[in-house]
C-alpha cells in the first residue's frame, strides 16, 4: 500500500529524517511511536506532500508520490487529519463533515448520502448533526474530523497524534473512531505519543528515533521488545516497565 524507502527530509539545512524505510500494509492500522522530536510528524508531512523530501521514495499502490503536491497526494487517496483542531466551531457537525467532500463531489445529494453512510460508523453524526462543532467534547470533535476525512472515501488516512490534548476519558472515543475509520475501508497510518494507546490499537508498529527506524514489527512484538524503554528513556533506566505510563 505505502512503501517508503530511504526517505530523507528536514527543515532549512537540517536533516530530520535520515533514511527512513517504512511499509504500511493494505488494511492495517500502523502506528509510528518514538521520543519527542524523533521525526514522527515529519514522516506524515512528507507523505502528504506538505514537506518535500530531499531523497527517497514514497509509493502508494505503486505510484510514486515523493515530492508531489498535496493535491496529487489527495487524488491518490491519501488524506491527513491534522494534529490541531481544524473544525469550524460555529458550523454544525453536519456542515463540517459535508465540507470534507466539496473538493471531489459537487452534488449535495451525493454528499448527503455519504454523510448518512458515515453516520453508521460514527454515531455522533446521527445523534447531533445540528450541534455546533464548538459545543462538542474534544474526543467528539476529533471523531467529526475523522468522519470529514472519510467523505473523500480515502484509501489511506494519516492521523497525527489523535489523542493529543485529550483527557483519558476521551481515549475510548478515539479508539472507537480509529476503528470506525478502519472498518470503513481505510488503511490507517498514525503517529502517537501515547505509546500504550497506540500499540494497543495498531496491528503493526514502527519505532522512530532521531530520524531513523530502530524497530519494526507487529504491535505485539514492539510492546514486548525489551529494548523499547531504552529508545524512550536511554539505557540508564533499564529495569523499568517497557511501556511508559
Ligand atoms: N516547520 C519546522 N521548521 C523547523 N523545524 C521543525 C519544523 N517542524 C518540526 N521541526 C523540528 O523537527 C524535529 C522533528 O519534529 P517532529 O514534529 O517530526 O517530531 P515528532 O517525533 O513528531 O515529535 P513530537 O512527538 O514532539 O511531536 C524537531 O526537532 C522539530 O523541532
């Protein structure tokens, strides 16, 4: 599905990604974890065309996308849900979600049919279609953002730290919403700072440290990896639990 090889990218004169290889299998939920500043969000920005890589290849279903525009990446079926709250607070849930489809679909009837379909996967769409987005909880807002991304019927959804800034009670909402994206037919590539959450939800995982892949495997393998804590905390803390609380 997504095949990244030898990816180098950075900002100004600084290289942040230094030869990243990553395979995202079709139908998977793949999670990238790693310490602050490892370059996790930079991987997503490079895939979505917001940042031009210096070197390397990003192929989606065999089509080379490295260095192309965000519009080209979108047309290839890859949609990114941004890290920051990107809903229009005064618009309703329904209008926020419908806006996600305006790029591709012109007919209001088609958009509304798709909305009704998505309400089956994301219950908030059916329960509170007329609520202003600003009146929802953080977890509910994130769910509406996911549903908006699904308006385009993407092949791949990129999630940049979906739990960022949310209270622990919202984690179950986000978990259900990521599963809804997945059951709606999207392959999911997510970046997550909450390692326990990310590895519990994903089926494949990659650990990035200082712009390089240091571990990759099934999420269960990464969870059980005895060196995982070294990546996050340094060898000095050997003996503490592998997954930070
Ligand atoms: N627009 C930018 N301009 C310059 N430097 C940037 C920019 N965006 C990110 N960086 C730097 O690139 C490095 C990697 O950032 P990135 O956001 O990819 O890391 P991350 O692994 O997602 O970290 P975090 O978990 O803290 O979000 C950091 O040192 C960051 O300061």
